[in-house]
C-alpha cells in the first residue's frame, strides 16, 4: 500500500455507533466483557406536548447489549438526559429509538448480528445469547420480533 493514509482511531465509527445516533465517550475493558459509555448525538430539548424548550433535569443510563468485539460481549451504557418543560411540566428523555426499540435490551446492530449468526453461521439461540451476554429469552424474543 504505497499511499496509505491513516486516520485517528475512532471508537464510534469502529463499533458502528454513528449509524445508531450515538457517540462513544469512554470504554471499560475486562477480559470477559467490554463496556462502552455512550451519549446520544441529537439534542432533544423541546417539549413533545407544547413545543417549549425544556431544562435538563438529570440523566439516566440505559444498558444495551451490542454486537460482540470478537467473542467478547459488548455492552453499551447509553446516558440519556431527562428534560422538564418549563411551561407544562412534562418530563421526557432523549430519543434513542435509532439505537434500539423502546424497552429493548439489544441494540439494532446486536439484533442484526444475532440474525446473521443464526442464518449464516448456523449458531443456536443459546450460543447467540451467550455471545451477547443476555438471557436466552431476551435473545429469542429479539430475533423473533425482527
């Protein structure tokens, strides 16, 4: 490769988080698992009821299983800001529907990885659940829903 141009390492792009509307801000690597701290890229500070601007109230962390790095289970710790409307008092969280379905435990890329593993690599749901570090029922329900 005579004219290769290298860029700075980017965990967000490497993990495909940019397609999910997330950005990586930290990582915690262990021998048995990887935890990636993420934030939602788009700001969602406008009230969904009355349209007024909301004030940041606090934040919550949503834990999502993500496609494994190799065979090391990867978990996304997505920090979501909560807002409160100054006019109507409505409270809401940042929208992270691009990353996962509401109340889902698997990211959209994890579901795609699971389907590929089952169809192309002929893995069982038990092996997929083990690779994602989730319960068998969680992996099975996500695959069947997709």
